[in-house]
């Protein structure tokens, strides 16, 4: 009976091709909206999450907000890290600014100059493809050396093995001692346009005084909380005049802020998951509209085929057979719409991946949900017309003139 009902469903759809296509259109648009929007949300979430995870979940970022009583020094931070080596791995102050660099007559204006210390490469998960990273003698001697990203090497020299080559920044000449391995582009921009020089030299040449930002890495993700507590205790000792104790006994300090990478990752994940659900819900409304279209057309179909229903009942067709026939027609229409919408979504996702430069993919879970939901729409909105058709009495149906 099911196979016969399927044949009759396809026969009815092919007999009214344009009407069937327009009926499917609501489901097709709904499926495209659901799958594409969720894929974009998931792709963006994955991109942001991978960018954060690439920095390490054991990363702490400190921003100093106080311009007064700032006695932080590079040597002081290094001594602090050595003293608290059980929880603290590496410490690296950082000053970053956009610069224009030159090599001969070639100019590169999209570089980012970073003044830092040895250990920064471990904190930020940087690896050197050619040469070496900064060393302690570079810092002590304020050496005119630089470690550059692949974008800088490609733009200025057209090759990446450029050890010993000279680049000029703000009139000062630096010798390239290392080229970083390619990191690629993230949502925050290129990671390969770095020009890294010793922190002590940068302070002298570029008139950057004091430490405003520095990174701290815990020895493992398990001791991040301990590392943060130790770090805050150290900073409270330096900025003691800005320390406040609340009535509940909590200590706060307005002179600095500490960002925990793990907490940031959790917050972003929760936020993007909520956004994904919201986008999926909004897109799901269009599927409901498509379901209303299916119900409307099925009611029209019942009205048009009233005499057919009467004849079938007169020759012995059971109520269940009539109900299943029209219900299967509704399911076939919504199911075909879901499949067509899914195929179009795949093509659209490929186009958007190229256009937005974001890695998008249609996950099996989303595809299964979309097809399952489209079939559910067919069942829910096809039930009423099917039930109406099955309740027609043979005499009334045969008398119907349409």
C-alpha cells in the first residue's frame, strides 16, 4: 500500500509541476536559510576559537592602566617568573605598532613592529623556519636584529631565506636573524606581518617607556588559576596604592586588568552557541511558512480530488488508505523540497567560503536535522488535509461538483 501511495504521490506532483514546485519553494528557502546561517555561525565560531586556542589556553594577558607608580621592568618580570617557576612558565612584555619597512627601493607598509623578549615565541606558539629567535644577548646589548614574518620576507625580498639581509624601520637598519614559519590569516588579520625586535632596543629607538602590556604563560592549563593568583599578588604589591578591599573581603585593583584565555574561550563559545541557536530559530520560521504552504496546497488538492476519493471509498478503500495517501503526498513534497534545498545549500556554502575567506562546511548533524525537520513539517502540516480527505463519505464525495 505504501509503494502504491508513493506512486500516486509522484503522479499527482508531476501532474501539477508548477504548483508542486512553488509549494516546495517555501521548504527549499527554509532549508537553505537554516543550513547556510548555521554553517556561517559554526564556521565563524571555529575560526575565532582556533585563533584563541592557537595562543594557548594557559595564556594570561595583563594590561597596565596606571600611568603612575609603574615600576615594572623587564628584569623584574624575569625574576618574578624564575621565583614562581612552579606555576609560571614564561613572561614577555610587548609593545606593538604599525610601521613601514624598507629593503633597498622596496617598501612594505603593512608590517606590525613588536618589541619583546626571548620566551615570547613560546607564549605565542611561534616557530622559526629560518635562523633563530631573539636571545638574551640581543636584549642585553640592544642589538639591531629582527625576526620577521613570511609576509615581510615575501614582500621585501621575494624569498624567505633572507638571513643577514638588512631592513630599515624609521631610519634605523636591522639585520634579519630569523624568519618565522607561516601562520596564516585569522579573523584578527594576518599573523605573518610581524617584525620582532629586542624590547630594550625598541624602548630606546621608538621612545616607548614603561611596560603597558605583557603576556604570562602558565606551565599547564591545570595551573592557570594558580598562576593568575600569584600574578595578581605580585601586581598588587607593585600597585599597592590602587588596591581596594570590598566589604566581602575581595581584593580589586584599578591599576591593571588580567585576561584569562580559558575564561575568554568559554565566554566566546557560550556566546556563539547562543547566536547559532538564535539564527537557526529565525531561519526555522521560514520552514514553518513553507509548511503552511504545503497544508494550503494539500487542502486544495483534497477539494479538487473529492470525487476521486468518493470513487475509491465506494469500491472499498479504507479510511486509513486515504489518509496515508494524502499524508505521503505531503511528506514527498516537503522531503523533495528538503533535498533540493540541501543540495543548493552545499553549492552556496562553497561560494560563500571563497567570498568570505572563512572555512565553512555543512556538518552531517545540520544536514540530518534539516532533512528531518522538513519531513516533520510534511507530517505536521499534511495531517489535517489527509485527515479531512479520509473523513469524506462516499455519497457526499460523489455528489461533489467542485
